[in-house]
C-alpha cells in the first residue's frame, strides 16, 4: 500500500467540542442514537478526523443535508425535485443540484435528471435549466467551471438506423428505443430559466469498429486507443440490448490542463478529453491544446476496450466518482476513483484507488502502442480488512482531504457483513485506519458526499445568527389556528436580530412578530391534511441564519376514504379494486376489503375474482395511525359475458369554426384556434358506463377527466398544425378514440 503523508490539523479539544450550530447536542462518542449515529473510532494509532462540514443528497428524499463533524444536521435545503444525483455548495452559499424530473417517455436508465437547479441558502430556486426532450436527457453529475459555466453529462438518442450506420452489431441494437450514448455540454447561465450551450462534445463523433468494413469508421481498434469501440460490450451489460451504452456517471475538470475527466461505467474505465477545443474541433480529430480535437487523450481501467495486446489487466469494475486530487492536497494531480467492484474476478468488493497518470507538465499523456495506458497499478488502494465487508454495487464516492485522509461514501450494498455494509460515510487515513464514521440516518442511497472546510466562504451563513422553533415540536399533530413560537440570538455578538421569517412548505417567507422571542399565527385550514414543513430563518442585519425546520401533521378534516366503483366484470376474471384516502388520516393505514362473497383482502388495491354473476356490495374499512376508522362501500356488477362494445363519443368543441379565446366566431373549413379553448367531448356507454377520458396533443397526454362534462382547457402557446386525440374508456376496458387536426395560434 502506498502511504500518503498524514497531517494532524486538529486538536483533541476542538474535536470533542460540540458544534454551536447544531439543532441537537449529541456526544461524538455516543453510538446509540435513535436517529443518527457517528463515532470516533477507538484507535490510538490513528490521528483525528479532518474537521469540516459534509454535504449530502439522499436520492429518494427531496432534501439536501449539511452535517458537522459531530454528525449534527446544521442546515437543510428543501428541494422541489428528487436529486439526480450529485450536489455542490458554491462559494456564495448556493447549491448546484441536478434534479430528477420523472420518467422519460422514451428511455429509462439510472441517474436520469433533465434539470439542473441553483438553489440559494434559504432554499429558493434562482436558476432552473431544463435539458430533456425526445432526443436528449441530462443525468448524474455536473461540474462548475471557474468562469461560472456548468458542464453537464447527457444522453442523446440514436435510432436503429443511425446505430447500424455507425457499425453497431445489429443484434445488439435494442428493437425499441435505439441507443442513448453520452455527450457533454457546457452551459452558460443567461437568465432564471435559460442558458446558452457554448461548447459540446459527443461520444458519437469518436467511434471506431472492426465489424462492418463498409462503414466510414471501420478500422483496427487496437491501433486507435484514442477512439471508442461502439461494439464493446461487457458481460454485465443487459443481454446485449442495453440502450445506455456508455453511462458516464461523473465529470471533473482540470483548470491547469483545461481537460475533462469522465467515469465511463459501461466501459469500466476513465477517459480524459480536451476542453480547450472549439465545439467544431471537439467533433473532429485535430485542434485544441492537445492537437487531437475531441479524441480521447487518456483512458485507464480496462484495456480490453481498445484491445491492448500487452499488460491488459482490468482494474476498474463499474466505477464511480473519478476526480483529480486538488492542488495543495496530498497526492495533488493524481486521480482518485471509487471502484465499485461489480463483476470483479476475485470476488465482488469495493475499493478506493489512486493512480498517478503518465502526464507531463503540458498535459500530454505518454502511451506505448500495443500496450495498456499506464500506470500498471494504482499508487494507493483502500479495501476493508475483510474486503467483502466494504461493497457498494452502485454509486459511492471518495474525496482526498487536506490532512491526507480520504472521505468515503458507500451506498447500495449486498448486505454482507451486517451493519458494516450499511449506507454510511467514513474517513480513513493513508494506512486504511478508520478515524470517523457516520451512519446515514436517511437510509436512502447517496451518490456522493463532499466535506467543506470550516472557513469555506459558502458556509458564511453558519457563522451568524441562530433561530429555533420551540412550538410545535417535530412530528406533532396540529389543527386550527397554531401559534408558532421560537427564539433567536446572535452568538457572535456583533449584531442584533433584525427579523424572523417563517415559511410553510414551499410557500413564501413571511415576517414573524418579535425577534429574540417570536411568534407566528398559522391558519392550518389553508393547507390539506397531512405532513407539512415549518421553516424559520433569522437575520441580524448582515447575515442570514441557517434554516430551522420541523415537520408537523395537520389534522383538520374528518377521515374520509373512497372504495371507488361502480366496478364491472365477468365471472372468473379478476377485477382491480382501487382504495384511496380522500382527506384526513395519518399514514400508515390498515386496509380491509370485504367483497360481499365471503372473501376478504388487506391490500389497498387488491384484485378479486367473482365466480357467480350478480350485484355485490363491497365494503372498505380503513384505520389510520391515529386509530380513526372510516368505511366506504362500492357496487360490483358481475355478468356472464364481458361488455366488448366501445363507448359512443363525439367532439363537442372544437368544430370546423374559428375560435378566439374560447369563443366561436364564424364557421370555417377547418378548426382554427387563436388563444385558449375548452376541448369538450360527449361520451357514454350504456353497458359499463364511462370510466375516464384522456386528452392528447400531438400524442402527448395532457389531461385525464373522470367527471362529466368531459373536458380540458387547452392553454398552451403553440403555433401551427396540431393533432387533438381524445380517448374514452368504459369500465369494461373498451375505448373509443377520436382525432381531429386543428390550427393553433398562441
């Protein structure tokens, strides 16, 4: 093991000192906390951990957390979207955070985003850039450049014919969805929701293959390690039909060389490319500081990808988080990688590897043709003493700290080793001794963690005023008018508290009454029953405090459940029942269905088969966490034969007329719509009744309506010819589709 010099930069007293910014006051050596655990490892040969604040982004929770060295949460950001997946704290105290917008209609893969947001210290979105449509989708990670521009990783769509034309083996091209290789864009923010793409690089511009000699990119793969073999497929790819063929999962930037480092998961290697090129040069093979355009300058981890004939051992196995070690840190200029170890021949376990790339002072990488890129082996490796107890088969990160330690984040595990493989963060010294551990109390997967120094400028808001909500308490049940109480102070003593602001959920900040002792009246009937977040912040004239935040449960309305229906079916075929909560109640809920034929279910949405025709009266009994009980019933009509007739339907509006702002003006030979319009359909089914109606514009679903009159108010700003499609569905599963072509302006 390569030993990196260690530097003890922290005294024992400063380590044990409780953070005065914490919401709670847990002891650093208390390892039996109810909500979060952290511990100083009892290792007298190890030095103390490097003091700082650790930022992390749970993948299934719309919050970002900042904790101190004691494991106490000192600040949170409530976010509109789930993360996807990284997060960074800027020097101005704001976050840059890729966001998950939801499933893409044409493509599914890990790390999907579609949006990058910048969020200020108070949680307000100050920049929202969308990069998601039918041909591209941002994902995973971003890198903030020194000029304020942002590098983003993104998938891009290539059809079956495009993939085949590029020499991809046809039987490895998915029959549905095509291929989605990666590209990189550099975005210059220009407004609250806008940005200019000022540079881009595409995998697709640098392909080679030795399968089809009739294609332009046909060549000898081993003679061109600077190019990417489009037909490289690992054994862990999804049966040779994977849409996501590269899956770049991290990006880093080297300002000294003006180069970009990429972790390419599906190729089990890292790539370095030239950023000094123009976009045109990045699509070619010449230009830039390297003179190689957008071709790969360096790659390491899996020489099989370019068919190296000598020294071809694979080192990386579906790795994550490749990054240059920053200038001034031990190992500066080296590359640190979280090596997940998926498919590792000697057993699946994770490791942290540090390599010294073969690069000179001008950013030129040495390469011996026919051999693998160096180095032959990492300069430093961390594994657990029993390797299989440290295994994260997805995600994970590693960060070199100023004292020579390495901060590690584990995520998905296989459960081997018990608690030692839970989702946790830990810090190891250069000898591999663990000096700090923190159990991730959210129990959600974490893509990456970053520790910032205590004097980092982005944390200036931690060193000002404080605020605390004292009533109601966290997780308390409230109703009616609630007088929120709290206190605030300025421990620095340089200013006095100027004001307190309160926010409910994602609403606006509102001034509370008082300063050091304050109150705020909240009328809970303005929100729905259920969980709500109360946030408080203070200001001392120059600095905002961190946000104190609690969750309460509002219970104003009577508990009301819905059994759905009327349900229609035929004998010996399953019927899907739909139970729901209309209002009130606190989860978790206990569901109990009585179907009326002597059978029961405790599922929320069960399926049931009736063996005799007739009319059944089904009861749904639901109990909430408060012990409240509500009952609803539904009628079930069972026949011998299924209704196979589609509903009757006709369009009421628009017809062949000119409409201006939903007003019919004059007849016309086609529907002309200027401004907004109410789209309405008349539909019925005498056998099974109408269940719902879907409204589509240009084959994109816009609205579902289950209540007469069936309609949707179309208020999109479009210009040109559009297709309106209306689908009516009855309770027997039959449907009727109507299509009309209209001209829409504004």
